[in-house]
C-alpha cells in the first residue's frame, strides 16, 4: 500500500488518518493449460495497521475467449485475431506474406494461414513479466475435379483433381469415393472402372492436414453394352 494525502478516513475510534490506497494494478495470467475447465480465483485483501481499520478492493476481471489461444481453424481469411487485453506492450510475429507482419495492438488481421505469435509484457511488474501466446490459423482447401472416359466400352474413367489451397496450407491428401462400394482411390489423379450399369456419385475429399473439403457434384451413368458378332 502507498500512503496518499487526501480526505481523511475516520475509524471507529473517531481518529482521522490519511487515506491509504493502491492504484489500479493490471495482472495477467496465462490460463491456456486450463482451457475447458472451471478455475477458482482466490483474492485476499487484508490490512492491520491500527486497532480499528478496514480494507476493501475492487476487482474488474476480463477473460475474452480468444485469450486461450484457441483460434477457430478452417475459417475464411482474413480473420481478426484478438489477443489478451491489459498488457503494456504487444509485438506480433506473423507468417511471411501476412500484412501487417508486426503490430503494437492487441489484435491483428490474419491474411494468410499459419502460426501467429504474440509477445506481450506487463511493465507494471518489477521486473517486467513477459507472456507468449500462439494462435494457429488455417483455412480450408477448395475441392474440384474433372473426369474423362478412358475406354471405348463405357466403364473406365480417369479423374484429375483441380482443387486449390483456398489460401491455406498445401493439400496433403486426396481421397476418391467411387459410389459403387469399391475401395477408395488416392492421389491427385486416379482411374476407376465401373463394372455394372448404374448411376454413381463420385466424391473427392481433399485435406491440408487440418482442414478438409469435398465435392460430389458429378454423377456418372454407366451403361455397359455388348456387340453381338455378325453371323455369315
């Protein structure tokens, strides 16, 4: 506590003393390890200077959900990342290609996918306390493909992915679902032969390891036919 001159406080004994108080103190705590759990905060306020005295405190707590560092992934860009409030300094480190790369604000627009690091300090502490928060931002790829018949007799097809990253990380896996009960295909290109007359919905699923997208807008109708040999 610090002694401050001003309007005197009056104790039960009728004696006047200068008012003592502590200016607002900003305290930050990284509760990331406790995300998803109930946390109990115990604050003690005590003062025993004279036989008769009093003590009180005001608490104004702010705990935005973004302070946990859990930024929703697979979200369209740009995305506004909100860091914890109440710190004295902010310094952002962002992936290459992001604008701006650094900021002294508690928020920053994520214009590219990647891991954004926020270093902030609380200079009211002696020595200053530094905190680091990491925010992983990712966006979904966009699935698309083309197909072409590969055999004279209907049933054989070749498929080529024309999917894009959507501004996120590179695509790492392709899965083809043929719609006829057979095993799935893999790779950016794939071939498949449909063995019975049917209308099949072919689905392509692409993922960048974090986010995924699929497309199944192509219906392939298979009509198998046979040519009867001529009789002479």
